[in-house]
């Protein structure tokens, strides 16, 4: 078992933040490359430690070397890997992933993606003539809780399927074979151009979807009768946002709500993975959103995972940064069991890692078997093939979809109900405090009245006694 790698990255202040005078109120103080002190909105100092902290002067290559390179090397050795950028909107997730642009020529500014592409091709360049390899690339975005193929926009509702042998699969997603780094970058650039991006008050080019880049690396050794395959997934999440800060309205507001919901589903998965009683397996709500279902293998599964928590250093974003850092601190407790994947007999290599054979392919196989075996045996074989992920039960794909939609709707309804309940409680509290103040005032008033009465009573009583004593004295005299 190993923990996931968690790093924090603080971007430089933006020119807008500098103009607002935020330069004087930066919320972090560096201790060393793993630890820093964070000042919250009550001026309390909290110490955070991560596997590595990248401060504002850190270089894109520092992030690649520490966070991504070990995962790139693993993926070449058939251990699946996932790299995720997480954080508030405008915190630097896309910048870390792509750089200022995917085809950016400034070597220093290049993001993780172009470096990963180069790293993969460098690690695979066959010094051994017996080795042949191929790299396939898919790109999807999760937009408004639907998975869209960024290489083929007509595929706008891709469904998720799970197979025992291949793990999570995107049913029918486009895979492009890339032959060299330049071709890979051109394809990435084409996919990125199709991604949903919008302007908000917090970020001129805000990602309005979660973007997922999938590299499938297949290697074949002609000496051995085997081939191996590893998957490397990079995820550039859309940022969490406070609607009052981003000024979202209309469609952008709907996007923000969906983004926040799926990010809270991600938070719930991480909580369940890290809160469970030791030694007992509790239910992990992976199916509550497309994002968590797609990342199932990366969160407590068999992939090696790295998380980059991107933050603004400005005191004006202190609550969002604190929540990002707490998310990272919790994620650090997730345990995964990375293992070598997909070592297959060469004879099984006809199908690709993520494209399930279609209806036509399945029925051809079953027809062939039907010619030689009896009906019962064919049925049994079909069940076994589906169980092992050799054939796909298309019915179950739809069920998966329905369950996911239902879960997402239930979460949405519950969240709306919770929001209403919270505002009702706030309103009741406010009314309660007004009533309390009224009661206090009237009690005080009645005390005053009581005191006055007592004073009048005492005065009259005192007067009567005085007059009586005076009369008695006169009579005695
Ligand atoms: N390390 C950095 N160095 C220089 N500029 C940066 C850095 N990180 C982010 N920026 C700049 O900050 C701005 C916002 O960054 P970016 O678009 O990456 O945010 P994001 O986290 O992807 O936001 P969203 O969730 O809205 O997509 C961009 O103009 C980007 O160039
Ligand atoms: Mg972004």
C-alpha cells in the first residue's frame, strides 16, 4: 500500500490582485520545501506539510520532475497513473497542466502535458530493437455532468463501463495513435480548442468543465510472447467557485453549480476513503458523479496518483485556499495499491484498451461458438466473457448510466433541501434573537414598574407611620 503524492502550489499574485493592494497581505510564510505557515481570516497561523510545496518562484519543470516524472516512468512499466490539478478558480490548474498554451515554445513555461508527452516518448525510444510500442490518446471533458469526446463532438454523452480486467472504460471513446511528440501536441491542441471555456470575474479563461487526457501506452516485445499496457491519465479539474465572486449568471451560473456539485462528490469520496473504520470496508460513493466514477482507480485503487493543490497566495482568497489545503491534507491519507496492469498474451491484443468490441463483434464470436457448441455452453461462455471484460454487456452500460443520473439528481435535491434548511435556520435564529431582545426589554420594564410601586407604597406607609407617631407625641404632650 502506498499514499498518493500531494503537493501544494502557490501561483504569483495576478496583476488585478496587485492593483487591489493584496501584495501586502500574502497569506503564506515559507518554512521549507515541504512546510509553510498559513494565516487564516482570523489571523490564526496554521502549519501545513505536503510532499512538496511549490512557491510562486517555482518552475514548471520543478513540478514536472517531482510530481509527474515518477508516474510517467511507472506508466511505461504498465502501472497506471493519474495526475490531478485541483483548486479554486483562477488558482493555476490549467497553467500548471498546459502552460500559457499547449504549443507554447518558451521551454521554461511549458506545462505538465507537453513535458509528459516528451517524457513518454523519451522513455519508450527503443534501445532494444525487439521492442515496438504505440501511444494512443483520448481526450474527454465532463461538462454539465455529461462526458464529451473532445476529438469527436458528436459523441456528447459517453458512458462509463467497468470491466474486471481493464478497469474503468469509456465506451466508444475516440483513440488517436500518436507517432511522435509533435503529432501528440497537435492533437492535444485540437482537443483543447473544443473544451468549454468561459470568462468570469475571477479568470478570463475559466475552465467550465473537467478535462481528462488519457494516454494508453502499449509495448510489445517480439522475443517474449507478451505485451504490456499502461494508462496515464491527466485531469485538469474545473475550479470551485463562489458565485458572488465570479459574478456568474445564466448558463455560467448553471455550469458553476454543476462544477461545485461534482467537486463536493469528489470531497465525499475522499472523506469516505479516509474516514472508514480501520480494517473495515465502507461504501465509497464513486457512482455519485461522473468525475468520481472515472477516477475510481486513482482514488484508492490500483493506479499511482499525484495531486497538485493549486492556491492563490492572496489574503482575499484565504477561505478558498484553506479549503483546498484541507482537501489535500485529507487526500494524503488515501492508500492505493499500484500494480502492473494488462500483461496479456499477444494473441489477445486485437482489441484496444478502451474501445469495447461492438455488438457486431460480439455476435460474430457468439455465432462462431454456436456452430460448434450447444446453446447452454454458449450462454455460459458469454456470461464468462462479460465477467472478464472480453465482451460487454451493453444492457449494464445503460443501467450504470441510469443509476448515476439518479444518484446525481438525488444529491442535487438533497443539496437544495440542505441549502433551504440552512437559510430557514438562519432566519429562525434571527427572529429568535429579536424576540429575546423584546422579552428582555419588557422584563426590564416590568421590574422598573414594580420598583416604582414599591417606592410609592413605602412612601405612603412611611407617611402614615410618621403622622401617627406625630399624633401620638402631640397627645402625650
Ligand atoms: N504559476 C503561475 N505563473 C504565472 N502565471 C500563472 C501561474 N498560475 C496561474 N497563472 C495565471 O493565472 C491565471 C489563472 O490561471 P488558470 O487559468 O490556470 O486557473 P485555473 O485554476 O485553471 O482556473 P479555472 O478553474 O477557472 O479554470 C492565468 O492568467 C494564468 O496564466
Ligand atoms: Mg482552468
